[in-house]
């Protein structure tokens, strides 16, 4: 049987060899991609199992389970009360304090960076809570106490909105006020945006996370002042009052 050997002088032989090498490389890269996908999926399954085990272990604790269930119930009731309360305070007349710091600040729209900082920190916090359910329990009751405290402070201290106020556009937060286009101007003392970020800072346990949350608290406080949606006293009062909220929430969730 004749043997056909390709002579080295043929011009298309290097091209043929090159094509073989390219196909081999593509095949190897494809295998590496499949291995990476398989590794990612296997790691994800392990992480999911870890989360399930952590929550199952906590859920077997009667103290945790009861406080979490009651917390969810009260949290839902608070959210239901939000639009009714804030529509009520929006109709009232109040007084406008003389704010020297706010008078020096130009009014700019910081809605987008403020939105990114706030919900970015929420995303980080809830990710940490997947592996530490008691963080979520503590924040849940902290948010409840914080909301009730703000109901009282806003009711007892009626204020007019600051001059040159620019509406803070947050389609997620606005849903709790009555709709994505709803905006309340008299939700003032004390700052809910700043206090919520500071509560996240107090609840987190990892040092790097706490530093990030603390920076976020300062950033949000400054941005709501630049936006002129709060007075200086609203922002300055938020951290100490939130710390009191945190201590109360710790007592409630202690078991």
C-alpha cells in the first residue's frame, strides 16, 4: 500500500500544522473553562450547604427562633405604619432652625452616590448575615427600635424642610413611604439614612467591615447635608441615639 508523505517543500504544510495547534489550544482552553465552571459550582454547593447548616443550627435554638419570628412580625407592622405616619407628619406645620453649617453648603444632588453607598452596605451586611444569623437578628430588632424612636422624635419635634432642599431619589426606600415616586420632606430629626448606616457599623463584627461601614456613615451624613434634606443637628444626633438603639436591641436579642 503506498505511503503518502507530505514533502517539506509544500507551502500549505505549515498552515496545516498551525491549524492543528490552534484547535488543540482551543480544546485545552475549553477544558480549563469547564474545569473552572465545575470548580465554581462545587464551591457554591459547599457554601450553600454551609449556610443551611448555620441557619439550621440557630433555628433549633428556641430563643433565636422566637425572637426572629416576633421580630419579623413587628418589622412588617412597622413597615405598614411607615406611609401613614409620614403622610401625617407631612401635613403638619413646624419650625425651621437656624443652621449656619447648612447655610454654607451649596446644594447638590447626591442621589446616585448616596443610593450606591446605602444599598452597597446593605448588600455587604446581608451577605455577612448569611453566615452569622445573629447579626441579622440584632439588626432586625435594632431597625425596629430605631424606627419607633424616630417616630417619637419626629412627632415631638415638628420641623420645616431645609431651604434649597433637593429631593433624594431612592426608588427602593421610597417604596416604604408610599411609592417609588413618593418623597417626604419632613422626615427630619433624626436622620434615618445616617442612623441606619451607623447601626450597620455597630452590628458588623469583622474589623474591615466596620471601618467600611463607619466611612459609609460619614459619607451618607455629609451627602444628605449637601442635598439639604437634613439639618446638621439631624445628622449629629444620629450616632449617639443609634448607639442607644443598639444597646436596647442587644438586650432584646440576648438569650
